[in-house]
C-alpha cells in the first residue's frame, strides 16, 4: 500500500494506482558528481483523506475550481497536501504506453514521467502494468514569503560564490551580472516576480552569484518542476541549492532525489514554513538545512532550526525596495552565507 502523508497532523494510507508495481525496489543511490511541467493552466484542488474520495477525483467526479487552490485545509482546519488535478508522476522502467505522457525526465538511474489521467484507478493500473515502480500526485508547493509596499531603490556590491535558486521568475534587469543563468521549468511566458527577485538579491547580498531556476509561479510550485529544477542545478555544477518553498506532506520522488544529492555532498537549504506545528517538506528531510526566522519565528520550530532574519528589505520586480516577510527569505540569506564559505 502506498502511503501519502496528506495531512499536517496525521499520515493517511491512500491506495494509489500501480501499488502492485511498488514491490519493485528502487535501485541503490549512485555516486554523485559535482558537475554536471507543466504547472497546468487548470486548477489546483485539495488533496483528500481517503481512498474512496481520491478515487472519485480520479474518475472525474470533481471538476477544476479555476486558478489557484481555494484552500489547503480540511474541514477540521488541518493542513493537507495540494496537487494538480488529473496529473500524476510515474517513476518507471521502459516506455510508458496507453497513457498521456506530458513530459519525461531522469535523474541518475531514475526515469519519471508526468502523465494526465482522468479514468478510474483500476484502468490506470491496467494501463501501466509492471512498468510503474511507483506513482504519486503532482504535488503543489507554496512559497513562504510576501512583499509589502515598495519603498525605494537598493544596491549591493559584486558577489562571489554561487547558489542554485529554485523559485519564481527573477528580474534579471534588477540583479544584472549577479544572475549567471536563468532556466525555466514551467513553460509559457517567463514572468519575473517579486519573490524570486528578492530571494536572488538576498543571496547576492551575502556574496554569492545566482543560478536562477523558475519552478514556481504566483506562489505555487509543482513536484515535476521542482524535480527538473534540482536536476538543472546538478547540470549547473552548483553545490548549494536553495528551495524557498515547501508543502505539508510527503513527496516520494523529491525525497529520493534530495537524499541522493545530500549523500553526494550537495547542501540543500529550505525554510521550515511560516506557521507553528510541523516543519514543511523538504525542510523536514534528514540532512536538509532547515531555516527559521530571527527573531525566533515560528515558535515551536525556530528553537531547533538555523535562524536568519525573516523580515527584510529587498528589491522586487523593477528594483523598487519593499519589506519582505517570511522564512523563504531566511533560507535565501543562509544559502548565500554558506555558498561563500571556504
């Protein structure tokens, strides 16, 4: 039985298509080297707490809600994992047949594809057969920071070192040669946003260059884009990775990739989140450098985490300075600091 942690306060066993194929073990991690998604225009709906309801979603009983997810809490106020409706990531062997494959990528010995499926669970199991190692939803992550009103212009000195930043689009015109490269893992028009621009600035202010990978848009990121962004960081040859976002659940594919990166000597920096209770994924993973706010924020999590300022002044799109608030920016500051260490 495939386990998906869809709640903040508990783990719920949910029967996911392809469970029979899960008996195939994942290949062992390989030695890492130093070098080297669509987010869907459709809507995002809530994750659900039981196999029956999840099956109803798969079979099309619920339509899209348009735009962003309306909520990420259940009826009891508990946080749950969001995912893109009818989109699933399949880790597999060989070539997938009988399903609509949106895109395919690979990391070391792992091949994974993003598929769209609107039929029943049983039909998906039959279509995939033994080729599927495991299947998971295309989860939605959220950024942990927002901007206040603009206040002026800012400047920084020329940086050194490098951080691979996975975030929203960045305004390269604001940061200039501090951005060594820009890659897009979402598709469509590249749109600079305040969150990514501020994160890149905070990294550069600590003395590091930035390799910018767009995996988020309007505060939302997907598992597929996240995975492709990490692979892009490896290709860039950057050893410090900043993922200033998270979600309250478990993402098996990303856990495998991040764990292998850490085992290979990469340093992954992520925020704990902005609310008390539970550390967000991927900061919750062993070996990830989890960063909270300074002064201590949020209570209950900051006491056991690295702490950096979470209320900061930085430029957004167009270079106008604003006050940004959230542990996303704490993680960006810390990534910049460790990138320039000897």
